[in-house]
């Protein structure tokens, strides 16, 4: 069978890159088809990533607050327990509602939705093995590959999603593990580690590198690690996993120093492998039509998101760049604008990054280490949350704001925030960077009182003058 009419745009993958590209294409008047294999729209982000993880982070935070902070605020009760199935079901409901929402948006914008596994057979044809059986050929003048990414496995550590889980399994455990070992101290490992730590697991994070979240500003990272340790998470840095034994009731992990040395065995009930993600680009026909990828399997594209094969484009986690949902969305919109004959643009220097622990850690622009390495003369403004009235009022004053600006012009180069709500506050800095603002521009902008955002204003004051409240 083959779909009767040719589309202007065919998108393979219905994640934040693909579904946003499809909706935007339709809004620009292009006849659009989106092919998705998982039977639900929203991709990794909505089904097994950003959204379910934030649901569990919120639920577990509420439990943790109730257990450890409520009494201090004068709110007392006698019985507190975790109902894990209820927690999971609230998460699942949120996911189901949102995936249905995208289906609704497809209908509203007249995007044709094909459920199945798509494979490029020519630069203008995709063969689809349909979820409901059978196959079809979908034809398009332009094809966008938005197949996203998958969990990276570790040699010798087989993910069974029971005792050795990926982030997907860690989002759906049926019991709270007594001991959880997380392999990899990136943001996904730390977020999932935080969820189970708050619910009562003993969490040990094993990391090969000398630091957690390597992309983070060094000073913020140090505070961040200290804060996680205060929350009782344990870290084994510069450590590699060399063996896994699942023959007993739990898991025995053999680890040794990254540089080699004495081995130790750690016991775990569950091991979470969160050592990164890899682009999902094998087995989708790229070789057959000659699309170039790099060594890591990422599809190479030009500034217009076009691959070396005319008419075939790629976006999101499947191409180089930060593997983030909002980056994939920006790629999708810009790619489709180019296809529609307009100008598209993504500023990769102003893509924010957020770790949704508590407090959150958010950043945009360069770290101090990067600015130093670039040789530009700079100044740093810092403000501790301890001196912020709102943070003190709500007794949530762990963290700091750090602003780095160019010495000569005071133009903001990077902003790093560890605070409650940092993932929201950071957008003030994103906008400032986008508009080429100076740190003084933020400092002279009236901020509502009392807000945690005032800590950003005061950190900005510190770059060229003095903060008031310090
Ligand atoms: P994906 O979301 O991976 O979507 C690709 C889709 O294509 C998938 O649905 C897949 O089924 C489909 N597909 C693949 N091949 C085919 C094929 N041949 N035919 C048909 N369909 C196909 N990012 C953030 O920005 N913020 C966060 O808080 C965040 N948290 C995360 C937490 C976890 C646990 C994980 C795993 C990831 C998280 N991410 C987060 C990353 C984010 O999920 C990804 O960056 C984002 O989903 C990438 O979007 P994408 O559209 O490129 O790919």
C-alpha cells in the first residue's frame, strides 16, 4: 500500500523536535505528515524523559518536605506514608493527557499522523511498518529526520529494566529500592537519584570523571555536590564499574579507581545506568540513501539543517548539539522555516540548561572556566541565597547566583543560578544574553520584592558596583 498524496514535509519521529516541526510546517501552509513508532506522540521527552521525571521529582519533593520541613514551619501531622502506585499513576496521567494533547494539536493543524516505524528508501520516500500491521510508503518533497536518541549502554552492563535499569526503568520502579547505585553523574542520574533518595533509598553515584555534571560552572558544581551530599547522596568519583553480578537477589557491582587500583564491591538492589544518550540513527535507511553521520552516529547538517542529501533534513537529539527538548524544538521550527523559504535561526549560545533537583541549578552562556580559557577579561558578581529575603522567609536559602560579564563592556557572558525555582528565573538571564544586555542593565531593572529573582539583580550589581544586601 502507499499513501496517495505526496506531502510537502514528512517528519520521521514525533518527539519535541519532530512534532513541533510538523505543527509549524502545517501552520506555514505545508502539507505535513508525521511518522511515529511508539504509538504515542511526544518522544523521549514526554513519554520517558522530561515530563515523567519532573512529575516524580515534584511528588518526591512534596513527600520529603512533609517529612523533613513541615514541622519546622509549624505544620504537624501524625501519619505520613508514600503510596508509590498513586505517585506513579499521577505521573502516568500527566503523560497520557499531554500525549493526547499533541494528537489534538495535530488534528487542529491538519498534520497527518502515521503510527509506524519509518525507514528512508529514497530522498523523497519513507517506507513505514505500521504499528497496526502492514506497511505503506509515505512520499514527501522534504523529509525531516527527528528520530531522537536512545540510552547509551555500558560495556558489560546489560540493561534488563528489572535490576539494571535505564532512566526509563527508573521512572517506573514498583518498589522503593533500599540501595540504588547510579552509574553516571549527569543531570539525568542526579535527578533520578534525587527522586529515590527522597523516597528513602540509599543512593550512591559512581562517576568515571573527576566531577559531577562536567558542563557546569566549577564553583556552582562544588556547592551543588555539597548540597546533594547534605541530602545524603553518596559520590564515588574517578571510579569505574568493571563488573556486574546479578546472580543473587540484588546486584553486586565491582568498581575500581578510574586510573586502576584496588577493586571494591558495592551492593545494590537496583542499578541505574545513566551514562549518557546516543543518537537514534541506525537502521533507519540513512546508509541506503547516503546521509552522512559523524563517528558518534549524529547526522551532519548545514546551517539550514539539510544533510548532504538534498531535501533530507535532521534536527534534535539526532544531530550534534545539546541533547535537550527545547533545543530540539528550536531546531524544528527553524528547519521548517527554511523549508518554507523563510529565514530560520537558533542561537546555540543562549540555550539554557536546568538540573531539576532541589534547589534547581540553571545556567546560560559560558562558565567561568570557559570565559577564562577564551582569554577575555571578565568580572564576576555573586550573591548568596542566604542574603535573599524571600529565600530566608521560606527557609529555602541554599544556593547562589553567579554572573560573569565582560570587563570592558559589562556585557553578560554567563549566568549560573542554584536556587529554588532557578529553572524559571534563568529566563531573565537568557533574554538578557539574547539581547546582548550588560549586567548593569539587569541591575537597574526593577525587580519585585520579595522574590528570589532579586538575587540575580544583586549579583549583577556586584559585577560593576556593590550589592545592597551584602
Ligand atoms: P526524541 O524525544 O527522542 O523523539 C524521537 C521520536 O522518534 C521517538 O518518539 C521515537 O520513538 C521516534 N522514532 C525514532 N525512530 C523512528 C523511526 N524510524 N520511525 C518512527 N519514529 C521513530 N530535556 C530537557 O530539555 N529537559 C529535561 O528536563 C529533560 N529531562 C530528561 C529526562 C530523561 C530521563 C531523559 C531520558 C531525557 C531528558 N531530556 C530532557 C532530554 C530530552 O528528552 C531530549 O533532548 C528530547 O526528547 C529530544 O527530542 P527529539 O525530538 O530530538 O527526540
